[in-house]
């Protein structure tokens, strides 16, 4: 049972350790069992333990009743949704329920059927009503079209008769030209009228013109007010249109185009008398439907009000679960709540929010944290996107990913209520992880000074300039330092030079080692806080200290040499230094010496590294054996309170629940030997594994440079618009497909491996299990 909680937009401090749990036993009288379970489900703070795990769900005592309750709960949620849409609130007054379980089930079924029928009828009436409103608008607008055309034709006819001219004006309306044509040559024109969404009107007109090769006459006019679309039921700005055409083939094409553009068509009579009759008939039907709809809504509201008056009685929400259950059921015996002491490990629960939950899922995919051990998810919030960005450093690509992610975040309420595909749902769930990855990619991209592989002088001019005009852009030879060092990131002069690759190789490789050693040290330090939290002094003295000494005697020292070399500009060969530190520790360093006394320091560090290996291996098993013998000497029934908790933890690990089992020294020693070998070899392999940061960063940079130089610039070298368009298209597709999709996935997986293996194995056991509370709210979310 959980005893605490947290929340907020930022990671709470208790995210470091899981919530405190207690094992409790609740004994409930039979007459109050139903209400007690109901109230506990509302609280959502209790995880139930199945004492009948060997039985299938169909063999359980209350399987049929649970199914019936689930169906009734669904009906109540349906009523709640309908009342919310109608703006009807439930009555807060609780009254005595006069119905038993069976009668309530029948009544809820009848109300659901009646409400569903009323809703279906109202939907049909509303759709017909909206269609009539659109039809009325079409009659009005089309009537104006015809009246305007007839008036213009009459005026031009009078003008032509006055001028006694038999020639046809190019500006004459289509109808007017038809009347002037010889009767034997006249063509009967058909017409279609309706409404089309305003945003699609221009495309609608272009497609009609192309499909019919211009053999139509189209008039459009915007409707003053948005109309309610009969299909979607939403307010939409539309244009009224009238299309004149000739022939059945043209009509078939026009009908298909109207369907494609969601253009609703309505008949328009050509005769003026029939037009007036249609207007009057539509107006009368609108009035009748309006009255019918109002009556239907009133009937639905009456049903919902009757439901609202009894809703709280059917779906009570009560805070004090156990006491209120006992009182409501008039039980003669109260529920018994008892805390049990147990050696069983409690479940793990971290209070997360929509920002931290995705990072916690990354950790949980490796393994659920043991009860109250340090949670790597706290550090993963920063370290995971940062290591990703080290491999993906390009602020142009970072901006592209950030824009895409911000779209998901801004519209997260809409996406959360929709059914998404597998890939889209995965991206939406990790939107804040991707946002952090994008932000850190922009940061590292500014450090690398790469925008789609192109450098910029964002923070000032380059520190170098050519000595003379013969200095080429493709070489650093002949460059002089004329200004102070470039203030932030890599100097842009390195990009495109012959020394670019060796320089960036050296920079990124050494930086990878520094980051790797720093993160591994962080993992070892967290193991210290774990040992202190669990009061495990054995792990402090015989695990944390020798591990810290061994790692830093070798790779911590290498990191220090890298920093000294960067700071002094020395040309020492660090490979040679580290190799001969083991092979010939007494030899002189010569030109590889970076500071005075380096040889002595190396000898001391090498000695400490050698001593730390038996320090990890030998003392701990003997200490555990000695403590085991002391604990069981002269006492068989109780354990001394002063005994170190570390012994209890270790013995619990090796001996299980039987505290009097014989101590297996060989088993403990072999376990410690495996752990020591794993750490010693892992210190080397894990450090080498961090070189993937260098490799993937270099690959990303080179791929980006190839796409820019060999595709985009090469295409723009031709004075041909088609080649340039093709080059831009290929560049965009390659950038999106390879760099923004495949490279993102690759860097994500490598960052995941560095956290799971190189970082978490220093302190994280991950052998716990999740807290799964009995909660109606969680059940509702799963059903939705």
C-alpha cells in the first residue's frame, strides 16, 4: 500500500527513491465487502494480492457479478458523458436507494436503450435540418445568380437591338448567347448547384476547369455566415456555386469532383414559379423540423435530468473507505486493518508526470527498480538526451526535430483523445524525450558549429586569417592567429580545411572518454548513496571505495592527462603513455611527460589499481562469514538489534528466508569473484564503449557534409532549373530519411545502450516489480 504522493511539472525530489510501502491485512465482514472494495477502488492506493492465483478467472466466485458490474459501470459512464454534453449537473444530494442490484441493472438497460434511440433520432433530424438550411442558402444564392444573368441579358438585348448589330459580344453571358443562337444549333445546358468549403473553392474551380477542358461556366459566391455541415456537424465557411455544363460525360466528371471536395449538391429549378414554390416549401420544412428537434431535445433533457437526480446514488464517491463501508452496510463488526511485518520486498512506485514518465519508461524497460534503490530516471532526464546530442550534434537538424516535437506538444490534448498508430503513439508518448534530445542537439550543434554541416560565425569572427592572398580555403597552412580564440564552440576555419578530420577526430574521441569516465564515476557514487541508504557498510568499504580507486587510477588519470594536454598544448602521445604505464612503469617518459613527478604519480596509481582488485575480491566474503558465525553463536530465536544491516541484506540474498541455513562460503566467494572480474574487465570495455559517441558523431557529420557538398552544391553548379529542383528534392529526402530518421534512431539506441550497460550496471539492480494499485480511474483509462 502506498503511503505518499507527489506531482507537479518538474521532477519531485522523491523521484529519487520509490514511495514507501507497507504490507497490510484487511479483514472485511461479508455484508460490507461490496462497499469496501468500491471505496478502495476510488482511493486507488492499495495493491491487492491474489491468494487464489491457481484458479482461472472463470472459476472465481464472483466472475459473473463482476461482468455485470462492468457493464453497468459502462452505462453510467455513458450517462455521465451525455449529461456533460447537455450541460446538466448531477444532484449532490444522496438519498436512500430503493432498487436492488437486479432492478438497477434492468433500469439502467432501459434508460440506455431509450437515450440511444432519442439520440439517433435527433441526429437524423439535425442532419436533415442542416441540409435544408444549406438548401435554403443555395436557393437564395442561385436565385441571385439567375436573376442577375437574366437582367444583364435583357439589358444587352435591348442595347443590341438599338445598335442593330447581329454580332455576339464576347462579354455576353452564356444564357444570353444561347438565346441568340439559331434554334437548330442551340445546345441544352444542364446545371448543378450546391455549397463547397471556402478553403477548397479555388482548387475546386481549377480541377473543374482542367477536367472539362474549360467547357463549363462556374459562378461562386461566399456565404455570409458559416453554415453547419450536415455530415460533420461543424461550422464551416462555404461558397455557393452554380455550374453550367453540356453533356452527360461532363456531368459525370463534375459529380465525381464534387464528391471529392465534399461539395454538397442541391437541385435548383429553372422556372421562376417553381423556384418560389421550392423556397416556400423548404422554409416550411425548416420550421417544422426546428419544432420537432426542440421537442426531441426537451425529451432527452428530461431523461437526463431524471438520471442526474439518481446518478450519485448509483455511483457514489466516498473518501473514508473502510469506516464508511462499515456504517453504510450496518455491519455489526468493523473492518480490521492491520500492518504486517514481512521480509518480502515491497513493490516499487515512482510519482511521475507527463514530462518524467517517458524517461522513467526508458529505465523500466531495462528493469524495475528494487524497492527504494536509487532511481536512474532522475539522471536520465539530462544524461540521455545529452549523450544522444553528442552523437547527433547539428543545430539545423535539431531545429527540425524540435519543430516537429513542438507540434505534438502544442496539440497534445487533441492527439491524446485520438486513436494513433503504433509508431505515432510511440512518438507521442516520448514527445518530451524527443524535445530534450532536440534542445541538446541544438546545443551540441552550436559547439560543433554545424548547421546541415555548414559552419557559421555566430559568436564572432574566426581567430585565424590568411597570411597572404595565396592562402587557400582548403588548407590551414599559411593561417595566422589575428584575433582572440573563438568564444564558443569550434572555430569555423577548421571546417573545409585539410586538418578538419584529424582535428575533429582528436577532439571528439577525447571528449567521449571524458564523458564516459564522468558518467561511470557518477554510477559508482550513486552506489555509495545506495549503500548508505540501506545501511550496508560492507558495500561502502569493500565495493564503492576499491571500484572508485581502480577506475580513476587508470581512466580518471587518462582524463586528467587529456585535460592537461588541452590546457598546455603539449604534443605528448597519450597512447604511448598509457601503454607503457603498464608495460614499463619505471622507464623515463621523455617528451611524453606532461607535468613534473608524473612518473611517480603513475607508479602510485598503478599500485593502487593493483591493490584495489584483491580489496574487492577477498575481504567481503570473509567478513560475511565472520558476521554470520557471530550472529548465530548462542542465539537461535532472535537477531541482535545492533547487527549491521548489510549482513542481513547479504545473508538474505544468499540464504533466502531460512536464517539458520548453513553459510556457503564457496558460493559467496565465487559470486564475489565474478563480480570483481566483471568490474575490472568492464572498466576497460565500458570506457572503450563510450567511443561510440565519437564514431557516430563523426558519421553524422560526414553524412551531412556529403549530402550538402555532393548533392545540393553539385546541383547548384549547373545552370539548369530542373537539375537544381532535383538536387533540392534529393537533399531534402536524404536529410529527412537518413539523418532525421535513421540517424536519430541509431543515436537513440546507442544512448540507450550506454545508460543500460555502462552507467546502470555500476549501481542499479533492477530486480523489483511495479506497484499496481486497484483503482477505478486506471481501469477506466485502460478501457478508453
